[in-house]
């Protein structure tokens, strides 16, 4: 905890991610309630027109103005935060789970299971992640599955790095004295893995997942930016940037800067948290 408190970048990352979570959770609801026309019961500030096209910011009604369809930019920014956090968390949960499972099997299973798994993992690194994700998402384009193809594509491209990390960490832990002593005392392999090895490996894996989540958020925005990720009218920071790029960028600065800024700060915050946790877990740094 002392190492955490002495790291201002880590504290900034934690604070920003907490605020981003509250913004994603409450922002769309608050903005919809504020902009709902009198007597309306079926209004959505994210998808319904509330003003003219590309209105300039007006405080407090439209702090960031409106987009190319007259929709509230702040409400769409909050909804985009929901999408980014959902994709980032779900992809990392899948990637960590699959990667750790493959890493454990690749370290302890028999040769006929271990070798194909490790070779398949190595083969996955031969494909550029973003190109493989584009191929997978493009296959399901137009199927009306929403965010699912994006999550599947990014999850498939994310797990190999965790599998390799798990194998490397298990190799450094499995021959330590307490593991050897437990094995000599008759402990089974499942017992060794769950009680002695994974508790040493998982903290590092989870810390790395925060850094990897930054790449996931950026990849989701990239897919949406090029038009094959989150599809309109559903908002994503990537397609919000793309929509402004197709118009006159210099004339709509607030509508461009807002998603670019929040995307950049989110990536910085996730990297700060991941790097800070890795530093805090490093025993060589002392107390």
C-alpha cells in the first residue's frame, strides 16, 4: 500500500477509472432525463435528435454540443464509455481464463496435449492481432449481433499472450523449494497448481491484464473507426471520431476533441494502473 500511495501516476489512473465507471453508469441516464421532452416516455438522448446538426456547446443544456444528427455528444460519450468498459472487461476475463488454462495444460499435461497446445499458441502470434480481428468481425458483419463479434474477435486475439506469460511464470515457480516439498509429500498436480502455483502467478497475470485492457479499448475504437466495429446508431468513441472526420474537422473541434481526449486518458490510466501494480508487486523494490 505504501508503494501505491507513493506512485502519483497509479493514483491518477485509479481515480480516473473510478470516475469513468461512474460516468458510464450514470451519464446516459442523467443526460436522458435532462433532455427528455415534456410528456415523452420513449426518448433516448443517445439516438434521438435533440437539436440542430453540429450545434456549438451550450452550458448546461449541451456542454459538448450535438453531432451530425443533432444528438447530444455528452450522452453519446457516456454510452461509448459503457461500450469500451464492457468490451475491455469481458475480453480480458476471457483472455485471462483461456490463457491461464492453456498455460497450465501446456506446463503439466502429457506430451500429446502439451505440445499441440504450445505450438498452436505460437502459431497465433504469426497473425497480426488487428488484421485477425478485422477478419473475424467482418465475417459476422450485418448479422445484427451487436457488440458480440467485437468481443469474440478481440478475445481470440488476446489469450495467446496470457498463455505464454503463464507458461513462463509456472516454469519459474514449479521448481521452488515449497513446491518440491509439497510434491515429495505426495501432493497431486491439481493441488500443487491451485494451492501453490496459481496464487504466485495470478497477481502478475491480473496486473498485466490492466495494460492489455488498454490495447483492447484501443482496438475496439479502431474497429469502430474503420466502420466494422460498433455499428450506428450505437455510439462508440471510435465511430464518433470517424463521424467528425468525415465532416469538416476544423469546424467541429469540440465534437472531435471530446472522444479523442477521453480515449487517450483511458488508455493512459489503464497503463498507469497496470504498470503501478506491477511495480508494487515487485519484491526487488522493497517496502
